């Protein structure tokens, strides 16, 4: 069997590794360099956890975390364990109720999740401002990593296993979808996996396969060094997240629920977002921090918030629509779609053929607590 993978992001290279390890011929086509920051994987937040209220998502998160831990320490990739806290603040009754309901459902799925009082949270993390927290939950099975390091490391492992990694090589689908065209010619494959992030919809349009996928812009920044000891944290009321990053903090989100052209969007963070981070950090830790670097990236949305994963037409598979949760689930979902390519089972709820492809829908932020 000979498989092409269009897209050298975290999911694409993970699928390539899984296939190459099973002696499948694999060629990965990446339009840029692996993990260079041009694609979504290189601009992702690197938060990883299994704290999902849905059973399928929780199981996927558990499998992904297991692989992050297994592969940590190899090829320049490191996974750092770190608890994940999410919370709602005083006066936000809707999100406070949602945090409680989510924690209960996660516990039903066997997740290491518990509600935590503001005082206990302050004892564990003295740097956090807790006086206006209405409710908080903490997930112990969590951590973070640098997405570009993971993507490069797994691509190197895939190459060692026998995969061909072709960078700086835009690829187009031709014929019925299993012919790849590049600047150097055409090549036929037994199957093709399209894992091209925000460009996935445009890749599939070339063979008249529509999918309901909308790219939207998110923003993040890193701060100068600080001695603050903080968990990974999502403030549902404020709509931002933060995590440790080297000696400082990584802060996001700056989500814009507007469909963007994947070839024409601003890669730089907006001034309003950089200024808003001062409010975020004052709320979270009672102080502002100097900005080291700031940028924007693209996430992709689907009508129901679940990804498109599996065979969409004979011989053509798709892996896209992560709602901002693609990197953290890449070790699991890359393996899942590789298994499907080899006639294994997929995830019915993620079947891309549940949609016609022309659906109209609003973009909903992936991390929002509703």
C-alpha cells in the first residue's frame, strides 16, 4: 500500500509515523517547513489534557496524553506534567453552573478531576488571585509541550521508519483524488489523507468534494521571565487561558469568530489583544507582565464542533476541524485515521459524511464554557 499525506502538521506526521511503522509506503507533502510556525501546529498553545465532558473526547484525550508521555524525552520533544484549572468568577452564574456540570461528567468518565475551593487553590498556587472565584475545577492528568518540537520530532521518527517527507512542496489532488500533482509532476497513490489544516477545504474542492469547514483567527503571546508558579488555567468568565512557558507565561486567546481566507490573514497579534492581556494577567495573578512575543494563528470550525475524521470519498481521507483542540489530540487522532486507512475502525461521531458539505453555521470558540 502506498499513501500520500497532504499536510505536515501534528496530525499528518503522526498518521505518517503510524503507517510507516506498519511498513506502509508514505509520502508527506508539506507546503512549508515542518513545525516552522507557518501552519497551525507551529502556532498552537501546547495545552494537553483529558478533561472533557464527552466520553469520546475524554477517551481520545487519555490516549493522546499516554502517547505524549511515552514519547517525551525523545528527539528534542519534552512533555511537562502540569495540572489544568478552569474556573468561573463571581456573578457568572451560567459558567459557574457549567463548570460544576462538566466536572461531574468528567468524573463519570473516570477522569482525575475535582472541584477545588478558592482557598485550596490559593494554597497550591499562591500567585493566583482567587478572591472573586465562584467555582474552580482541576484536572490532574494534564501538561504542556511545545507543538513545533513535537511535530518535528514525530516527522523525524516517521522518516526513520521509512516515510518520505517532502517540505516546501505544495500538493494538489487530481483525478478521483488519489493522484497528487506537484511542481515536478504527478504520482498515483492507493489512498490520500488530507490533513492540511485551514487549507483542507480548498484541497478537497479540487476534486469537487465540499466540506463544512471555516478557518478562524486566534491570538496568543508569551511574556518575559517571571518567578510565578502557575498551573495551566482557563478563565471561562474572562475568556482567556495561560500556561507556564519557559520562565514566563503563554497567554491566549483573542478569538475572532469570523471566517478567514487561509491565504490572506494577519499573522501578527492585534494591539487590542496585547493590551487585553494586561487585564487577563491582572485578573489571574494580580499584575501585568512584559510581552516577549505575540502572534496569531488559524483554527478550524465545523457545524457541530466535532472534527471531520475518516474516509470522505473512496480512497480519500480527511482529518480537520479541530476547534482549537487539534494538537492536544494529535497523537490519538493521527493514529485513529491511520488505522482507518488500514481498514480499522474509526469514530462514528467524527465521520465526515455526516454532513453534506454546504451547511451554514456560526463559528463557536472551542474552549468556551457554555
